[in-house]
């Protein structure tokens, strides 16, 4: 199939109405309200990060309920949600009945998955990129024809495309979910401390290895000791806890609280390269920051390498050139850049693992790694447009017979 992957203002109402019918509105509404409740509590950052499309849809639907129209002077988050809806509806309308049933199932199943709509949104983004590059895109996986996601055709040449949504957490010692589970258990302690003092508190936990339930059970009774003895190390067998206060002048949370500000603050205070942190915060009051770090290094790239090596063997036919697109979740653009540079220090950067995969999987034409990017707004006369831009590192197999084919250079 091929269509122009964009929507005009006058299409928005039709697209949203059709999307609601595809997914079944009541099912979607129940899940959106549940996520909204969770986003107000201790898991706020975690929920907003992993379910930002769903929460933005709720915001859009509420706006419509109050005004009778959908917002078009869209925020970056609203643009991403509109782009997702546009692609889902336009793809759905051109699928066979079998494909429509499978897409409906994917949408509904996504509502209860760890990353919500994000994996499907990534597939739709790749399909958008392909169409913008002039490819006709056959949704082979949805149609039950092949194990890879798309067969993209241009000028009589075909390219197998596989999309992989990979959490960087799979190679980390501290998983985001575990850190937020710990914060959830500590909520009463955190609330009590914040109520009794106006001090900003940073708690740093250093572990010998992974954060698991056994470690959480050790931390729970010992955190109050650290809070009652600021700047004193509470040393246990395989972990330590230290609490300290920080001044209003040091705080990056006076104007805006977001995950990037949080990571930068913890990185500067604790000199940790890739901090894992949680914050409980109220404007004009005080902040409670919890950070956990392992003495053992993460193995994110090694784990990504193993997964891509296996999937590029099992899910591609090896009969045509192939493009493997990997979206790295739970990672910032800055962290992706650091991963790319790691080859100089550790001989395990993106270039290194890509070379190894391309050497062992000669049917793979290109590997492309992506992280969450930004949306940019531009205005020309009365026309306002939005474009999504993020970091992409692509590596083409120089030994592939089609290595120099310009049609296959989608991510240059």
C-alpha cells in the first residue's frame, strides 16, 4: 500500500472517530482513565514516560468534550498522538479483513502491555519513513504472510523490514520498574519525611549487583535510619544508603520537573554517568529524590547485540536485502550518543556490534538504531506543520550486493 502519510486539519475528527471504532471506545476509555489515576501517584514519571500516547489521547478527548472540537494548535505530544492515529486508520482501511482483525487485536492488547502503544507507534513511524522515501509498503506480518513486518518495494526492488522495540532495561542492573516499585513501598516514609521538613533530600543507594526484591526488603527498614542521620553512610552487607540535603539554589526543579532534569541533577551530584532516579515533588515545597546505582556495569549493548543477532536470523527470509530498525526505549538521545561513542573506550559501541551482526547476517543490508526524538513546529503563512526528528545511527553492510543502491538508503 502507499498513501501520503499526513493529515489535514479537516481530517482529524474523522480519523479520531474511526480510531475509536477500531479499538472500541469503552475499552480505550477505561484504560485511559486508569492510566490517568496512576500518573498522579508515585509512579508518575514511569507512567508518563511509557504511556505518553495514551495520556495525550485522554487530554485530546477531554478537550473535545469541553469545547466540541479537537485541538489543532497541537503540542509536540499531541502531534505524535495525531500521527499515530493517522497511520493506524489509513493502514487499517487498506488492509484485508484478516489484517484488520490482527491490527484491532494488536491495538487492544497494547493497552495492557508494559509500553502501551509505543511499539506499534514505532512500526507506524518506520512505515511512514518508508512511504516518505517512495516505497510501497506491504504489511506482511499483519496480513500473516511473513514473519518480518513489512515488504517495501520501490522501482521494482524489494526490501524486507523488521522493527524491533527494545528496552535498554534488559541489560541494566537497575530496572525502571523495580526502582518505582521500591519508591511505591517507600511512599509512606517519603510522604512523612516531606511533611515534617522543608528540606530537599537526595537518597543514594549503591548496590553490589542488581536491584531485586531481596534488596528492596533490606532497603525498606534501613531508609529511615539514613533519613535520621543525614550525610552518614548506612552500610549493609551488599548495599549502602546515604541521605543528604540539597539547597534550593542547587535544585533544577524550581521551574519544570522532567526526567531529563532529574537525570542531569543526579549525574552532577553523584557523578554517576547513567543514573536511575525517582522524584517526589510539589511546587513551592520540597523535593525527595531517590537514586539507585550498581557497582557492576550495565550490559545494554551486549544484550541488544544478542537479541538483534537472533531475530535477524529467525524473522527474515534471507532471500532479499533487509533493513532492521531498532528503537531503544528507556534511553535518551544523549545516552544513545554515549553508547555510540563507547567503542573508543570499551570496544563495544553501536558500530562494533553492528559490524558483528552484519558480518554474521550477510542478508541484512542496514541496521538502524533510534531513540525518542523531538517534534519541531514550523509555520509558512497560514500553514503550520510538524516534523518528528530524533537521533538515528544507521550502519550499512559494505559487502552487501546492494550496498550502493540509493533506493535502499532510507536512513542516511
